[in-house]
């Protein structure tokens, strides 16, 4: 009896160990049927002839590449495709797919961004003329309902958090570095003209621009009748960053990089100081309220500190992000888990 019991226990141990070994190989190395059933793409498999790349078993199709190329060409104002650029765009899709896969693997260690995603969708919906218009726009983008779009945004926010966690250790900037760069570039850092600016903003996205113009004119009339600018900005402005502060945008400098350069804040057509003025940008209608223009001059360390720190951090973030993706792509190619077939 004891010998039989020992043999039975041994058989069970061998079978159990074999199952564990298979699970480990399937999930962590081979990415076989079990991995695909848990993590794989649940949508119908695309035509193999239309696949231009595979990233850890997940396909990137010709249709996706064509759509991405069309979007990028439209943004850049290009009309013709080039093979070298097409290959680069395919690698952009590969990098995006890698980030998405890494996000899915690390989902339990990342914060749930569902509330932030829902808030963003609600913010976008408020910019539409009505709920039906926004839902129609979602349908045109291929979403069956708002929850599907919320889920998509949740993944994007989690992906951004994953990447932020990976690159953050490489992006810090010390005070000593900031001061050193300031002294090196002191003669090359003239301070541009600037002024303090506030605004009340109404977006025209998914709305009739004429209706939005009427609303901004009505708000302007209320200002002229003595109502408080900050109070109206808090209640009506659709700029979620500045509205809680009474519409305050802070110091705007007269540089090529300033936001919304089409607004008449500097130059011959600059709006008068302390006078609410209606203006239109590519995003919608504004009531601008600006202070006096401070002329250009020499920057002090205090004036330059934040911009220098931001510039150094921006470069380091770009370098760290590029290094992270290069490492992930290299690992995928070495393991033969990334395959590309540019056509």
C-alpha cells in the first residue's frame, strides 16, 4: 500500500509539474494557444496577405498603415507617398503596438484611469452642439457607444503612465545644471516682450460657429454692462485649465512658440490693455483681457530658470522615450517576436 501510494503521488507530481511547465512556456515564452486566448486579439483574424507587421503575435494591417500614412500626410500637407517615409510610419505603428502590449501586461500595476477618461469624454461632449451630434461623431470614428471610447481613452492614459514611469528617472534637472546653462547662454537669451493675459473661451468644435459667435457677443455685452470678467470666465469658459482661475493664462511671451499666435496680442494690431476684446482662433472664440506689454530686454536667472529647466527636461524626455522604444523594438526583433513586411 505504501509503495502504491508513493507511486501515485509521484505520478501526480510529474503530471502537475508538466502542466506548470507547459503553462510557463505557453504564457511567458512561446505565446501559444493559452496566451492567445487570454491576451491575443479577440477580433477576427485579418487576411494574411494584408498583414504588414506582427508584434508579439498581434497583426498590423495594410489598412492601418494606409490610414496612418494618410493622417500624417494630411497633417504635414504632403500629397505623395515615399517608400522610406512609409517604412518609418510602419515603425511608428510597431512602437505603438508594443506600448499597448506592455500596458496590457502591466495593467494590474498601473492606475485605473477610467474616471479621467470618462471626464475627458464628458468634456468633449460638452463642446458638441448636443448629445446626438457627439454620439454621431463617435459613430463616424468607429465607436459603437461612449463606453467603448472611454475604454479606449483609459488604455491610452495607462500607456502614457507606463511610459512616464519608465522615463521619469532619466528626466530630472538639478538647480546646478540650470544655472550652468544660464551662464553659458546668458548673452543669447534676450527676454522677449510679454504681457499678462486672461480669456473667456468658447470652442467651435462640433458646433455652428455662428451660434458660438452669438454666445461670445452676449457675454461681451454682459461685460460691458459691468459684470465681472473672472466670474463669467469661471462659469462659461470652456478652457478647463484657466476657467477655475477666472480665465487667467498668465504671462504670454512674444515668441514663435507661444500658443495661438493668431490672437492679436503683440505687433501693430495688438489689442489695447485692460480692454476686453473679441477674437477668433482656430479652436473657437475668445474674449481677451490683457495687461500692458513689457518690452523685450535681458533675462535674469529667475526669469530664465523655468524655461531652461523645461527645455533640458524636454530634451531628456525625448531621448529617454526614444531609448525605451528602441530597446523594446530591439528585444522584439532579437526574440523574433516582431516581423515586418513593408509592401
